[in-house]
C-alpha cells in the first residue's frame, strides 16, 4: 500500500495532524503528577482520568465528530441514553485486470450506556461481482456475512481537554470472505485508538486513528486455516461550511501481513480522497468518502500500486438514524 512521490504528500498530511495531536498530548501530560502517558498503560491515578472525563458540562461544538472524517473516526460516542441505528456500506473497486467490485454492509444498533461507554451489536451483508481477475474465482452473489459487537470507551473527553481519545474494540464472526465471496468460518477482532481535536472552534476539526485487525480463517472447501492481520494509520481534516454540512480530506496508510500478529509483511498502500457529512435533519444524517490508492506495492511485485491485498478505489457511505 506504499508509494513514493505521491506517498510523500499523503504522509506529510498525516504528520501535520499527528504532530498537532502529539503537542496536545504533551500539554496534557504536564498537567498531572504522572502524565497522560500512564493513562495508556492503565496505571494513571484515578484523579487524572476523572479530571478528563468526569461529569463536567460539555464545552465543545454540537457537531458530532464521529462520522465527519470518512473512514477515520472521531472520539464522540453520543450522550447517555441515546440510541442510534447505523447502516454502513463499504465498496471496493478495481484490480490489475478483469472486473472487480465488492460490497460490505454493517448494520448496527448503538446505545450509549454512560458518558464514557457505548455498545453496538450488528450484523453484516456482503456482495461481490468478480470476473476475469487472476487468483480469484468468478463470483456474483449477495449473502449474509456475519455478526459483530462494537465496544467504545471514551478515555479523554475533548470537551474538557485539548483533544479527545476513544478506544475501540470490535470482535466478530464471518461466514463469507468480503474480498472473494468464498465461504469461510472467520473469527477476528479489530482494535483502534481514535484521536480528534477541534483546531478552530465550530469550524475546523482533525482526527488521527491507529487501527489493528487480526483474525483466523478456515476455508470451508479445503478445511485449511490461515491467519492474517492489518495495521492502518489514518489522518483526516474536516471543515464545517455550516453546522450541518462538513467537507474534508482523509489519508490512510495500510499494511497487510500474513500471520495474526503482524508477522510477515505482504504489502502496503496509501489511500486519499475527499470526505463529507450532512445532517438532513436532527434525526437523520449521511456521511461518506471516496478514496483512491495513490501509492503502494506488494512484496515481490515491482509494478506500481498494490492490487494484490488492496483495490484501486475504496468508498464508504453511511446512513445514521438518531432516537
């Protein structure tokens, strides 16, 4: 997923956002006897955590940052007692040759239990249209994909700190491979640290995410097991044209591995593209992005772009209903 000249520009954008958030972390670390670094390790004294997340009145904009960054996520999780239904659709298009289109749909019911904790069970649908792609069998189908349970804990509230930080975990089970349509039994999970910050009040927002996914997969046809994993660094910046309409730019750097613990590097890629978020009403919102692979390479392949583990284009469209 790596590229050279184009990769420099994408990386620069990620460094700018990461540097800003790092300076925020440094400022917060000076505000306690041990510093914020101990909060990551779980050894921070209780007063530090309560200072950042305890029941202080919200001071930030009413803009919910969770979905204003495209694939990247903001730290907001909603208010206690809020319920939300989300329909998330991800499309992947284009391989080196042939026809390739894959669709993954996740439908969730999100419930915010407290100021800091949210739970969201969901189920997935998946579909593929594959024809003439080397290494993949021709396939055209839509099927039930599996189930997942999302858990989020807000560790640092951006309402009372220079930045927000939410921890994300999502275990799941799948019966269909999203990329190939192959029947499988897959058990896996993804984990993430979601940072965001309000750079200009009510107007300019930035996010930086670190994602790690791992899983074990049994192919039904052969009864063979394989393990794989992926890591992503994501950065995005978004500008509120008006409170209900937000535009931005997102950049992602992804690395694929053979083995569940980032064991054997297979290739990497950089994606970049515009993002948007629009609140149709107080109860209904849509958001999304279309990102193109701008750099990348698979191990053992000297050609530009990584079209072995990834696609030329990846797109996302969400519909959110609030109650």
